[in-house]
């Protein structure tokens, strides 16, 4: 037993003496023999400064006396040769003690959470060849001392928060091959001294705030393969010297403020694969010499101020996959030579001043995936040859002057997911075969002259997200099959000649956010099924012939920001449930036959825009031209609803219809805005007569050559039995007042009150309704009066043909 105890004590003593010093206290570099003590202390300082215990991998750090076992540490000939701790959750500042690693060749600490400044002491690491600190949170300036690292080949500091200027001293790094400083906040100009870095193959400075011009000295970097200066504030010309960079494969100088012309010398960059000059202020023409760059795959010249025609020489770039010339001032026709670009996948000539027809040769571009010619002045038909582009997913031809019908050959474009032909002069009907393009997500045929009905086959496009057919001459009913488009977000059928009722099937479109059916001839009531559309933000049913009441369930559509029911024939009270629509910014109920009180719940609609604040200068709330009750004490500053209405629709009370009873003793009826005054003389009526006055924003019938002078109304009368009163014992006198604004450009002596003759379907001068009737004019008071013997719809018009010219009398 004693022998066993003795043996155990010996083993315990051996184990105890072999444990590292940290078992009894802090780690001691004096116990490390593998590397010099100062280098060990540099590693310990890094561990302590950057939260070593929180690293993703800290295997053996400060646990053994052999740093070669520590994760990420490389040792060669008894010296630390490299330190690689990428993506390891290092956080905190870099310690200055790193300068003790005097033999290190690679310091790679990228993709961590390092903060603070880059220590100037790193400039002492004279053997350093690779310094990678990218994707951290380092701040402050780039130390000029880094210019001492003459053995450096890679310097990667991108994706930090570095500021200040790029030190000119970096031009001393004569062995540098990679310089990555992008995605920082660097300012000032690019140092001309960088032109000394003749071994440089990668110069990446994009997404900073660099200014000034591009130094022509960069033309000395003849080994450069990658030049990226995108997303700065560089100005001045592109130096012609960049044409010397014969090895350049990638040239990104887009999204700056560069001006002047594109140097023809860039046509010498025969190895260039990508040229990005877009989003600058470049002017002049596109050099024909760019047609020499036969290795080019991407050419982006968009969003500049380039003029003249597209050089046909670009048709030589047979390796090109992307050609973007959008947002310039290019003119002339599209060169048919572009049809030679057999590898082209994307062609964007958007928003230029191109004229002529679309070349049928573009139908040869069978690799094309997107074709955008929108915003030009192209004429003629859509070439049927475009039907050959069976890889096409995007076809933008909007905002041109294209004519003719939609060619049936486009039925072959079965991969198409976006088809925009809007804002042209296309005629004919919407082809039913569009229903075969089942990958379509966005179909816009608006702003054309299309006729006929909406094909029910469009209901097959179940991937459709946007369907816009507004501003055409479409007729017939809205197909109930559109209710199959259950992925639809936008359905816009406004400003056509659609008839019939709103299909209840539209209630299936529960993803719908925008439903606009305004300016048609739709009839019937608002279907209850629309109450399912709880994602709607914009519902516009205005300017139709809808009848019935406003459904209370509209108050459930709480996502609505705009609700427009104006210019219909809706009647009854305004439901108080509309007060639940607290997100509303626009509510238009004007020009209907609504009656009763404005609901008190309207005070909840605090997000309604104030007068004049809608994008078109109109008001957020519009209640005019109804028969709503105006409280006798309106506006009462102590009544919250009165205060609300006064703010949101200040004049609503002036444009409401009303009824008034006048007996055989006569009386006076005055419009709420005070502009129209009727005097009924005693004896004109047989007994109590109910007059109904309804103001209108405009006449409901076409005025023809008459010029409307901003006053229209309907006046009717009934006896006590509800029978219409059409004749009076004595004429009624009507006095109409106008403003100078009402008659801008209209001679006062041509103004008259006209009544609608339903039998003749014409406007007639109302003064003729009374035998011997005459106008009484008071130009000084901006008014005129006349006798009235017949009630109907009225309008104040100017008839220039009746203007009286006084003869000139000369002495």
C-alpha cells in the first residue's frame, strides 16, 4: 500500500511541474521557447485586446507553451510567419504590439468585428506581403506608415469605416499587386503616386467619397487587369492614357460625375471584357473605335448625355452579352447591325430619342432575355420577327409611337414574364392568345387605342401580378374569369368604355392591393364580394354609373389609403363604418346623391391629406356635389367634426344640394355658395311646391361648341302630391353671379344660362323658355339675370357666335 501511495505522489509531482504557468496564474511568455518572447507577447496582446475567449476558434491559445499549436498561427524557423484568423469573431481594437511580429509575411484578420484605428506600428512589419483587414469596423485614416511595407503584395482594407484621404505614400509599395480600399468613407483625390505601382493587377476603390479627376498616371499600370472606381464623386474627363492598359479586363468607373467625351483610345483595350461608364455626365458620341473590343461582354454607357447615332460598329462585338445605352440623347435609327450580336442577352436602349422602326434583324438575337426600347420615338409596327426570341423574359416597348396590332407571332414568347406595350398607338383588339403566355407576371397594354372586349382567356395567366389595360377604348363587360388571377396585386382598367356590373368573382383576388375601375360606364351596385379584398390600399370606382348605397362593409378594408367613389349615382347615407379606415389619405365621395349627416366617425380619419396636398394638387377629402345636411351652426369651433371638416374640405358646405318649400305667396331660393338666386313671384305657384336644387361640377351632357363657365345645376319642383311641376303662372327670375376666374378668356356679353332639351338632345338658351324673355346684365357686379319658365338641367355657357360687335364710328 505504501508503495502505491509513493508512486501516486511521484506521478502527481511530474504532472504538476509539466503544467504551463497559466495553471498557477497568468500565461507567461517567458515559458515559451518556440518563438521570441516579444512575438509571444504580441500574440497574447492580440488575444486579450480582441476578446480571445469569445473567438469562434481559439484552440490551444494560452493553453500550451507551443504557439505553433495555436489556431491560425504559422511559425517558420522560430519566427511567426503568418497569422490567419479570418471570420473568427475577433472584436475590439488591434494592439500596437503586433509590430513585434517582425518576420511575419501574412496578417489576415478579415471578416471579424475589429474596431478602432489601424495601428501605425504595422508600418514596421517590413517582411509583410499580405495584409487583409477587410470586412471589419475599423475607422480613422489609413496610416501613411503602411507606405514602408515595400514587400507588400496584397493590401485589403475594404468594407470598413475608414475615412480621410488615400496616402500618397502607398505609391512606394513597388511590389503591390492587389489594392482593395472599397466600401469605406475615403475622401479626397486618387493620388497620382499610385501610377508608380507597375506590378498592380487589381485597383479597387469603389463606393467611397473620392473626388477630383482620375489621374492620367494610372495609364502606367500596364499590368492592371481590374480597375474599379465605381460609386465615388470623381469628376473631369476620362484620361486617354487609360487606353494604354492593354491587359485590362474589367473597367468600372460608373456612378461618378465624369464629364467630357469617351476617349477613342479606349478602343485599344483589346482584352477588355467589361466596360462600365454609366451614370456619369459623359457627352459627345459613342466612339466607333469601341467596335474593336471584340472580347467585350458587358458595355454599359447608360445615364449619360451621349448624343448622335449608335455606331453600327457595335455590331462587331459578337461576344457581347449586355448592351446598355439607356437614358442618353441618342438619335437616329437602331442599327440593324445589332442583329449580329448573337450572344446578346440584354439590350437596353431606354429613354433616348431614337426614331424609325424597330429593325426586324433584332429577331436574330435568339439569346436575348430582355429587350427594352421604351421611351423613344420609334414608329411603325412591332416586327413579327420578335416572335423568334423564345428566351425573352422581358419586353419593354412602352412610350413610343408604335402602330398596328399586336403581332400574333409573339405567342411564341412562352418564357415572357413582363410585357409592357403601354403608351403607344396600337390598335385592334387584345389577342386572346395572350392567355397562352402563362409565365407572364406583368402585362401592361395601357395608353393605346385598343378596342373590343377584354378576352376571358386572360384569366389563364394565373402567375399575373400586374394587369393594366387603362386608357384604351375597350368595351363590353369585365370578364368574370379575371377572378382566377389569385396572385394579382394590381388590376387597372380605368378610362375605357366598359359596361355591365362589377363581377363578384373579383372578390377572389385577396392579394389585390390596387383596384381601379374608374372612368367607365359600369352599372349596378358595389358587390359585397369586394369586402374580401382586405389587402386593398387603393380602390377607385369613380366616374361610373353605380347605384345603390355605399356598403358599410367598406369599413372592413382597413388597409385602404385611397377610396374614390366620386361621380356615380350612389344614394343614401354615408355609413359611419368608413370612420374605421384610419389609414385613409384620400376619400372622394363627391358628385353623387348622398344625403343625411356627415358621420361623426370621420374625426378618426386623421391621416386624410390637407387641401392641395394630394400629388395632383387636390384635396384629401372631397364631399362636394351631394345632398348632405349642412348643420345650421356650421362651422362651430367647439364641435370636433366641424373643426375636422373645416380643415380637410373647407368648402364642402357650399356645394350641397337641398330642398325648399315655396308656397303661392312666392319666395327666394339661393344656392349655398350664393352664386345662383331664384326669385319666385307671388302667384307663380298653385300651392306649396318643393324645389330641389342640385349643384354639379360640370354638365352631364356634351356642351359641343359652347364654353362652360363653371356653374352647372339641376332644378326640379314637385307639388304636394309628388307630381312634377313644369309650368308656372308667372316666370321665375334667376340671377347668376360669376367670378373673374370663371370667365378668363370669355367675353362677358356672350355668357348665358342654357337648359337641356331632352326631346331635342341639345342645349338651348334658357331665356327662350319664356316668351319675350331678355337678359339683364350687370358687368360691374359680375352678374346677369333672366326669366325662367322651364326646369331641367342648366349650365352657364359662353356662345362666342352670339357676341355683339359694335360698329366703329369715325368722325
